[in-house]
C-alpha cells in the first residue's frame, strides 16, 4: 500500500520532554520550604499529583512534609486574607447599624 493512501496514520511529532519537578538530589523534608512552596496553591491548598507531575511516592512525601510544616507553623493552614478583610468590614458595618437603632 502506498504511503499517500494511508489516511489514518498519524504523523510523528517531536516533543520536548519536561524536566521532573523534583530532582534526584532534592530532599523532601518539612524544612525545605523552597521545595514545598512549589506544590502549594495561592490559597494554601496542596496541588494534585496530576498538576504537579509527581510520582505517587513523591506526592505522598510532599503531602506529609506540607502537613508537618503546617503543624509546626512553618506554613499557614489557609491563606485567605481577602476573605478575612471582607468579613471584618461587614462585621463593622453591622455593628454600627445595631448601635444606631
């Protein structure tokens, strides 16, 4: 069969292989804040394994390290400063309204 008559054959595309997020020399530890902070979202949530592109073993170790750092107060449990400001401002206005009555 001629090559031009194969309609369903996919062309070979070159792709660039991504570097692993954790190098072989990196230690996954609760004190390694530069490493841990890469796997936490802006809100303070642990990112999923699919997003991080980690192996299952690495994701487990990262999760344990993040939880240990949170317990030792090296990391916050939540990072919701904007929500806190909103609730604080609404509490002030409701307090003023009750006093005026």
